[in-house]
C-alpha cells in the first residue's frame, strides 16, 4: 500500500523476518496481517472522499469486495485503474513468457482430457451452471492435459479458459507457445483464442443467458467486473477443477510413489555428502543448493526443481522462506543446524521434502525443539480420522507438543501438492485457518511442522503424505481415513532426544527408517559402499 505519506508491506508469519531485513531498509513499514490486517490499517489511514486505486488484474474478487466495503464505510471510493503506475515505472521489464506448451501423456495423467472435460461438464449440468470461467493456470493444465514453461519451477502455461456444460472449451492463450504436438493434442471441442479476446467471450456469456460458476477466491476482479457488466448470472463456488484435480487417480498415485523413490535416492546421496563435507567448515549455503539440485538432475524423468531450494544455516534457517544469495550466504560449519527445504518436478509427480541436520554438536535446546517438532510430525503421520474431517481439525495434532511448552510456528502444517503441477495446490490444506474442504482419498499434502528460534536456528521436518481409506477397523467403526507417507529420507538421529519420545513414537520412527533402507538401498550403485554404510547407520533402530 502506497500513499502520499505511507509505504506499507503486509506479510504473514512466513515473511516477517525477511521483510524486516529487505523491505524496512527501503523505507517500507512492515505489518503482520494477523495483528494489523490490511482493512484495519486502511480504516485508520483512509479519509472521507479519498480514492483508493487498485489494479483489477492483480486482486481477487474476495479482496475487492472486502476492501470496497471498508472504503464505503469510510466515505471513500475504491477505483480500478486501467494503467498500473508500477508498469510506468518499471524499466527493463521482461516480456510476457512464451514457454513451450506440450501435451502431458495419458500414461502419466491417467485420464484423457476428453474424459476430464466430460466429467466437469456433467458436474456443471447437474448443478445448473451453463459454464465456468477457469482462471487458475494449474486447473487449465490439468483439464487439458497440457504442461508449459511460463512459471519458474512449475510446468504451467499461462492462460484463461471457459468450459460450457456441453463440454466445449474456449482456451485463451498465445498460440505461439503451442508446439506441434500440443496443437495435435487439442481436439475439435477445444478452441484456441488470442488472450485479448477473453473479454468478448465473457460478454458473450451474458448474451447466451448462461449462469456462470466462478471461484471468487482465485478469479481476479477484472473478470468479475466484466461478467457483471455483461449481465451474467454468477454462482460463486470453488474452481470446478480444483477438487477433481486434488484427488489423484491410480496412475497419478503410482507415479508419485515412483518419483518419490527416485527422489529418496537423490536425498540420501545429498545427506551423505553433507555429513562428510559440512564438518570440514568449507561448505556454504549456495554449495548446498547446488549439490541437492545436481543430485536431483541425475534422476530419470527429472524436469528440474519444484521451487527455489531453501538452504538456511544457523539464523538463516529461522527465516521460513529464506533464499540464499551472495550477500547472505553463510558458511556451514560446526556447531549449528542446517535446514534444507527442496523438491523436484518429474514427469510422473512432484516432490517436496525438508530435512534439518546437525553440523557438529547440537545443543540441548536444539535437540529438545527438534524432538517436539518430530512428535508433531509423527502425530499427523499416524492420524486416523472419520470421513468428513478437514485439515484445520487435524492441525492441532502437529502443534500440541510445542503448545505445551508455550511455543508455536507461524505457517501451515500442510499444503496440497499437484501431480507434475504446482507444489502448492488447493483446496485441501492443514492449517489454523478455517477450511471447510474435507480430506478425501487421493489428496496429497505436506506434513511439515517446525520451530524457529529468531536469530539462532530453524527446524522443520517435512514429508509428503497421501490420504487413503483406513483398513483393519472393527465392524462397528465409521468409515475412516489415514495417511500414507510418500517421502523417504533419514531423520537426523543426532537431533532426537529419545527421553521425550513415547514407545509408539519410537516404533513409528524405526519403521519409517526401515522403509527408507528398503526403498533406497536396492537403488545404490555397487561402488557406493560409503553411502551404503552411512545409510545403514542413519536408518538403524533407535537405541
């Protein structure tokens, strides 16, 4: 938010330390959204008859309506601007991306696009909607079995789509991006249009008299305003593709299990390298990033990383979404904690895993905090819950042991993960924020509780998990769900205080480490004897 007298950046708990370090020196005031939300700040600053400008392409429908009411209550006016002033100031701005668009083979997608379109069309028809406007790039990629290169580390082609209850799709995307294979992949029910014709297509929905489904939490304000001007009857609901996309089919699940096995080998090679090199005191965070990305690049079907690797040593590890740079690059040397959050994109799945390892001798406080986080991780991994349970209901399982010590972490416990798509996807999540979406079989989530000691160290333990039906229940039991763990890499034994763990927690960890050995050791090259010895020790049962 920029006014004549203010420049304010609003962040959540993931970015407070980073914002203090990067934005405050530039003259920005930093506000935590939990204690100083945008609308509250606006009520204190905005004066009657003032006009607040915003770019309709960059704000969601939900933000628009909430902010508009705040402005009206203050006697001010919210005004959409045609030309964003930042665009006028931004010299040397890159051109719009033109990443190549390719078909995603059904061998990995598990379902042809025609079948997906028929499913979505049937859903629209049953709910009385004539069409849906799809603005989320990952939803379009899933629906049409396309993958692109417009977004770093995420195989998305940028565009918009309108799907009617007949199954017909209008795709608005720069045709220069489509490879010959992608052109051949699109059948007669999909029409490619220039992006600048989206407005006219939204106008036509009004002329057709169709009721249109729109996700107010995802769609931008420009789309809503255009539909309103066209007289379209709008029904607000989640993105019509979001839930079907989140519930992975059998082919996608087998693909994600396969890519996680390959990813586990890369992680173990990397962790062994850290164990050998870090105590020598010559590694830096940038060295760590280069090595984990090198190991992943060796994996079959690799298509790069799934996000910018986070490698934070010591106090940098306490910055939740820290990104190492030459200016912040720390040497990894005894004694401290190294937090590495990384993931890979593969044709058959997407991975995301975090490990925190001790370099040198950890303090008692480090071991205690690590073990409290581990207990929360195990509580989520072993949860069994009735159908209809949401992620927000499970979130306290991860925090309970930290809470008992008056501690917590300021990010969600888990986010949804796509299938060779976005490493962050909805509608499912595990967090404090209320969520009405029930967890369903086939949904992939992260399990990543943490603890962050400002100025000292960060701890996070993350695996991906998938929802599945529970089995071996008594006859009187209600239908229940549980999680299957997908990620496999050792959890640092040097950081575990076994006195804090219960026997069932120790049994879970021993079983998990046995599974790591079972999945990774057969993949080792015969010459990797040092790695094999390290892995055997790293996955041995706790004493």
